[in-house]
């Protein structure tokens, strides 16, 4: 989205096959004694000469430097570097190679929905039609075999592909085979990197890679993250390196970082982002001519939507053309001075460009060809290349290319020569094969016009200094590119929290998809595999929706409101499509042949966080409760046993008996009051008034357990039943300070305010402080004439740089003591904040559930709501945040690891993305918060952690979305011209959970003074997976009877045995498209196993959880036998051994892999055991029978 930042720049990559165009002019010079170029598009000729394939090679002078030529075969002429130049006797040139990469960036939703963008609907918002882009691009590529194009978003390409004829599909496959059409990244979308979880990132990338492999047998080799607003270490290590990609290119980095890189030639380099692996190095580079974006050089946008920047070359006269070319080349010179080596990439394209691709290509053809023509044949120095590029370069090669080929060229001049000397490796193995193929292609083309031959030795010669030059040394980056700012007061840190409801729904749907795949893979009650075709279609609907929302304007919360609504509708439709199939599978496992006769209303209760579940609330009304039983099926998608507290909304308070059907013991519980038991502003019921909370212990791995719940009469000598739902404090029933023990730590609360005043051995004034920052509004807060940067969907900016937090004070606490532990309900001085803090028995964390909203906006001031945790940890300005749920990244206040930063916004400039956890630590203590969705967080002062949970602004921040981040519960009116996009209702209410963890000397109940065994990372990791994969709760009701329900099983598991606690089964998925390799009935699974701890993160006595771990794949397949195991790259599209043999080794240590010392799973080996190193994820295709 080029409108999001003011800077415009260009950068593009080169195609391997099209390297042949560099050889073409040599032969043409000998054959025709002249070079020339025709400029045209697919609808118009821009020359009066009749252009036919029969035209004879006659030299014709036609201003401006255009000579008729059979363009159908030779679109552009690209001279080689030596003997074909007639202006110099010097055959040794210092050549700059300019790779022109034609591309479009098509947002999978932003200002319009996916369908609106694809079909060209709703043009009143944005005049865009992706269908037209892809159609006209294919036409242009077919028209001219030397043109190339790069495409990314497979969601759109898949929609276009499904509409094409078989003939068109054959044409496109040929373009892909010719490497005219290149796919980079290859995901369903270009995902965000600040607000995504690694499982969602992997899933959406795999979805796109599967499509490309199936339709084109294409394996992407290059990452292409042009538009995300900052870049994560996980993107480099996991989603690039482990995905089998050799390089990663992107547009946006901090403007101060960018300025320094301009000055130090470091706009490209190496990135080794993992602290746990021996090496994860990939090449990275900026796009957009290193100007902070990904478009063409300023003034050289040739698209119909370029607005004032549109400068077509075709109508220019000779002198104007020369001036324009000099301007272009001066910009290229500037770009070349900001990196190392003799290759630069120009990105010719931007958001939704190439809608009339012929116009773009015709002008680019003309640009390329005219530069090469003037350089090759000029006699009066009209275009003095040496004057522009000297002394570093004295000539240029400019040609259509691709990101893949550009990466090969950078690799060649980086390391390949030193490797060939030290290892005896051929320096240009696969490149030389490409050149040979190019020569063969040239021979066949030439033979059609003249039975002449080509000097292959001369044609294949590359620039001589490539072999003589010392390999380039690159700086290796080890941190990430957060936070991103594009001006002093413009920190893109607001979107870390924007649209928190959508962020939660994305996380829920991702975990639900993981569980649904597991459920499909379960054998039926009779041991057979149920290959119901409905599973594939329904799962794809959820996969598609989950893949789409990973887009960098999806889960990021930076789209227009109607697009955000569309994302949510897609996710919910996907969940609704899969849930009935999961319910049927559960019933068949529990009831066998009687699955259709009992538990007919078994339903998935998705809205438990809103205290909503229709089945349980209906069955527990006063009229139904005495005669109805609830049957609750709790599914655990983790690969180890777990205990989990389940919260079920009911309509009637009192006593309930809970019976785990696998266990003879009964448990009685009392209900708890619900803090959401009040009507919303639009008059709808907001939730049930009471909650049943019980401990579902020993939930089986990848399995479920059934609980029966029945309403019971209150014990004798109690107060009225409707009042006996819990023991609630009266004014003086508890002392002012109440000590609480949980089995894991001690705490003290102030019973009047509900505040925690001591946690472990550390006393604090109040553990939590709630409040908000008022948002900057340029009309009210501008401090100078040119300072109007608002806080909005992308940007977080308090109204003053050092604004004090507007504290919302706790005013009243209410202690609720139940069979599961103690809850403290707190109300505040502002009625739109409520919290419930839970001290649950035998749980290692304190759970704080918060309800925020509707944030008031009647004063026309935006508000950014935060909770601040006040501890006594001496963290010395250092804190840690997770990177997409994987490795932790060290952060320091007002500091960047790779440049001296000046922070003009001390609050916003110290916010970082928190996807799952944030922590502080010192030598004797650690304090961590685990979140249930992506949020922004920081440590503004030593001993504190601060997390933004909700925000509502009233002005736009001028980054292209043209809306304030102002979500309301009543929707909105249509956009102009049909309405005025007015928000209806009040601001939305958000409910979320933070898990609070502490480790310190004296934090446990024995109050010992030993140094803690765990650090902050280990504290967080102990609950991060449980927070992501919360148990799924299914509820049915039935009339109470003596006969009961004829269960054939009351629990089940999808594993033979539990996995270790440091290994997560990320994926167990049936692969329907895999062909069986034997005559026996077989099934192929995609298996991903992740080590969940980094090196040295487990501070225990033996550091056990941070060690390599060995497991048996056999344990994943009860009642099945493994026939074959193949390890693959992360997306499953490539054999791991092939990738290891072909990958680009950017550093001397690049031959080291996380699993170098591990044996791969071998068919027939004892129990198919594999070893996983810390933080690694290993992927397998497993054939079972």
C-alpha cells in the first residue's frame, strides 16, 4: 500500500531463464549491424510503420531512436559487456546489472473486501480489479517472450485460475515453465509479521505452496514481504530459512535505520535471526530503490493509476527522452551506491498495478531498449553512462528479471567463488545450465530468420571482473526490524492492538483449525478411517478464511470497517462449516452406531468468554434445570495430558454436581456470578448471569473426556438457593489484607479495592494499574505547523510525547470463594473497565480476566487503554517479547541494536509486538505476562510491564485506510454514495485474559530464599501453548433418566502416548491429494513437531526442557502402522535432503542445520524415532496403513 508512506521507491529482481536476453544482441549485431526496439502495447502501435513479422532488417532512423523490429520474437535488445560495443576498444567493462522486476502488490482485503478487489466491485472506494490485472499480464507475457512478471498472493491467483479455460491454463503453465511468470513468497496472502502467530503464518504459507506445487510443480525460492510494517526474526528464521527460501525482500524499515544504511551501503545483507540454531542465515534486501517502499523510481510509474506521477515515455521527443533517461539512471546510480556488488533490483509496480498491463510493459520495454540502444550505438555522448555511474561503473545492463535470478546473482558475487576454490565446486552450476539453455534458445530463434550461427563462447561470457573480484562481505543482522517509524512522530505501533476482537477471533480460528485437522485424522469407533468428502470442503473453507485474515491488513486491524467485518464473517463461516463434522466424529467415538439417536443437540460453545452457550443456559432455566442433565465434552488439542478449568454459563444459580464419567468420584460446585450479566447498549442480552467452573483434569492428549452435570438441591441450613451460588464477602467479613496460597505461590490482596499488594516475596503498592493515553489529534494537539500526525489504525501517538497515564482507579473489590479457588471482582472509577482476578487451585499462574468498553468518545478524544503491571524486578531498562510465538527477542528502552536511535515519541517508540508473552527478569526474580491475542507492550520504567488491550480513535492517521479505528456494536451505514459511513451504536466491549507468572526467591509457599530455577522465558513457555490451544467445549442436554446415555466410551485419545511437555504436535493433517504408493489401503499425513523451548531457556537444575528431545513417530498413530516417512521443508513442498543439497550457503557455517547430528526417520527403523533440537520444527509426510 504505497499510500501508507510518503516515500516512493523501486526495486526488482531478475529471472533465470531470461538471462538469455543478455546474449541476444551479440548475435543480432553481427546479423543486422544495428540494434533497435519497438515500443507498443497490446492494443496500440506507437509508430506509423507497418509492424509485421515479414519486415526486413533495414536500418531506419525514426526519432526518438526507435527502429522497427519483429517484436513478436525480440521484445528488447540487451547488449553483452564486451565485443558487441563499437564505441570502445576496451573489452573489460565495469558493468552494473539492473534487474527490472515487474510486479503488482494485491492486498487480500484492505479498502475493499477480497471479492470486491477481485471482481472490481465497489469502485467508489477504489478503482481496482485483480481479475483484469492477471488477465492483461498474461496477454502481455504471451505477446512478448522477453517480458517477466512476479506474483505473490495465491488467494487471488487461485480465484482467477478457477475461472480459466483449459487452453488458458496450458498457456499459463508454459509461461511459468519459461520463467516469464514467477511466484515468490507463495503464500495465500502476504501475511503480517507483528500480529500473527507462527502457526497461522505456517498454515497460510502452506496453503499457497500446496496450490503452486499441485498446479505448476513450482517451489518458491524467495520471500517477498514488501508491505508489512516491520519485520520479525521468526519471518527470517522460520518462514524464510526453514520454509526453504534463500532470501527475503521487503520495503519498510525505520527511517533512521534506512538513512544509516544509505550511508554505509547496507541496504542489503545477511540475517541470522535464531539464537537457538547453529545457523539460519538468509539474504535480505530492501525494495523500492531503497526508498522505504516497493514502487518504481520516482517519476517512472507507467501504470494507469499512477496519478500525478504517471510519466509515459512513448510520446516524448528526443531531448525530453534523454533528460528522462538521465533522471532514471541517476536514481539507479544512487541506489547502486547504497549497496554492495554489481547488481541492483528495480521494482516496477506497486499496489494493484498492471490493470492494463500492456501500457506498463510497453513503456518499460521502451525504457530498457532505449537505454541499451543509446549505450551501444551512441556517437555524441547523448547518454554518458560513465559520467553518471563513474568511477565505479562505466556501463549498464538493464533487463527484465525476477527475484529468483537476482538472488542467484547476489549469491554468485557473495560466496560462490570462494566456495569453488575451497571445495572444488563449480562456481556457476545451475546458472551455467541456464546460460546453456539460453544459447540453445537463441540458436533456434536466429535460425528462423537466418541460417547463421552464434559464437557460444563469446555469448556466454559474463562480466570478467566477476571472476577476479573478492567475494562481498555482508553485515549479519541478528535482531528484528521493530518498531517501524517513517517520521519522527510516526511510530507504527498502534496496529499491534487495533481491532482486538478480530485478533482474538483469528487466534481462536487458528487453534480450531488445528483441532479440526486432528479430529478428521481420528479413526472411527470401528478402527476405520472415515474419509468423508465433506471434511475436505469444509476444512478448506476454514483454511481459506484463516489464510486470508493473516494478511497484513487483516489481523493487523488496519482495514476499513466493512472489510474487518468480512474477515470476521469468513472466519465464523469456516468454523460453522467444520463444527458439525467434529461433533459427528465425537459422537461416533463416544456412541458408536447410536450416534444419531442420542445427544442430538451437542453443540460447540464458542462464546464462553462472553458467558454464552445456548444449550447450557436453556437447560438450566428454572423450569428445565430440575429435569435436565448437561453432558459436556472437553477436547484437548495438545499432545500431552492437561488440567484445565472449564467455565460454563448457566441461567440458575445454586449447587451443581459434576461427574467425570471416566471416574467414579463426583465433584460438587457452586456457581459464580458473571461480570457480563447486564444488557448491552443496543438492548441485547450480553450473557448468562451465572457460571459453573470446574477442573477438567487429566484430559487425554488429542482427545476428549465427558462430564455429566446435574442441578442439585442446596444443602440444609443454607440461605436461599439463588443467593448461595458462592461465598461473597460482606463489608468486614475478610480482613483488609487477605493472604492467598495456591500451591505454587503466595499473594496478598487488599479486600477493599481488590488489588494485589504482594505477589511472592515482593510487596508492591498495587500490582496492576489501569488507565489510558489520550490519542494525538492534529486539530487539537499540533505543536508546530508541519506536525499533524494523528494516532489511528496504524500509528500510536499520545497527545503529548511524555504523557502521564490517565489512571482509572480501582474503587471496590469483592472476594468470591468457591470450590475452584478465590476470585476477586473489581470495579473502577470508570464503569467501562471491570476485572476478575482468579487464584485457582494447583495452577502456576494468576489469571486476570478484563472487560474494557465501550470506550467513551463523546469528548471527541481517542483513548488507548493499557494495563500496567508494577513489580519490584530490577530489569535495568531491558525486557523481552516473543516473536510470533517462537523465540524471545531482547528489547531495551530507547535503544536499537544496530543504530543510534533518537526517540521523539518516548512512549510509542518503545512499544513492541507481543504475540503471546512479555517478561522482565533480574538475577533473583522473573515476571511474565502471557496474552490470549496479539497486543502491544513495553516496559516504560524499571520494574513495570505495560500492555495495550484496547483502543478507539476518532481521526484517521493518513496511512491510506481513511478511517478512524472506531468500532461500534451497531455496525455502520453504507459508504458513499449510498450512505455516509456513520458508526451506529456504542463502542465495542472487549473481554480478554492475561496470565500472570512470577518466579522469585520466596515466591512459593515454603517461602524459601533460594535463587529461582526458572527465568522469564521458561515461565512464559510453561503456559503459552495452553493459552493458544484452549480446550474446546461441546455441550448437549438430555432429560434425566435412570437408563442414561449408552456410551461405548467416555473418553478417547488420538495418540498412543503423550509427547514430552517441550514438544508440540503443531499439525496432524490428512493429505487427500497424496497418491498411495502401495496396493494396500493407505493414508498420508502431514506431521509437524515443534520443540517449544530455546537453548538455555529452562533454568531448572538440569535444564531438561531446553535439551534436544527424541520421540517416536509411532506414538502418533494408534492402531496404524507406519509404512514410509519423508522429511520435508516447513510447508511440505520439498524433500529436506534436496533442499539441503541445493540451498544457498551464505556463510561458511551455513552447512550446519539444527538437526545435523540427528538421524532422520528411517523406514523400518526401531519405532521411527526422531530428535528435535531446541526451537526447531520438523515436518514429515508419513504414509500409514
